[in-house]
């Protein structure tokens, strides 16, 4: 995400639930998640997978590390960041929405 000017948000149907759970848990540092998942990578300003039902491609406009002082709901900080390893927040402008036609 840091190395590109664009990012993609992908949405999948229920048949991909197990694959998505795997992708969320496994580390790409330890194994080739894309090869194991059998997904087909497409590059259109940002990488996404052919199997996605819908894809939003956005151009990055803003990036900032999350400031814990700005988290209004203390449960979010407690539940999502117990290690205090805060993410980077990105704001993007939608440039393209891709919707896969029903087969």
C-alpha cells in the first residue's frame, strides 16, 4: 500500500470465506499466500484478484499513522490495538468501480 499511488478494496461472495480467512491469518512473509490461495492477480493501478465480485480502485489522497489520542471509542483501542501497533489511515478518491457480471 505504501509503494503505490492507488489501492483497491475487493469484495467477495460467500464461496470465498475460507480463502479470505486464510489470507487474513497467514503471513506473506512466511509463505506465498497468493500461490496457495489459487487467486489470479490483476494489476490495474493497484493489485486486486480476478475472483473478486466487486472492486473499488482509489487514488491515495492522505496517509497518517493513527494517533491513539484521536480514537474516540476506548474499546477500539483496547480491542484492536492491544500491542499499540497502530495502523496507517488512508483516504482515497474512488476512480473506478468494477462489478463482475453474474455467470
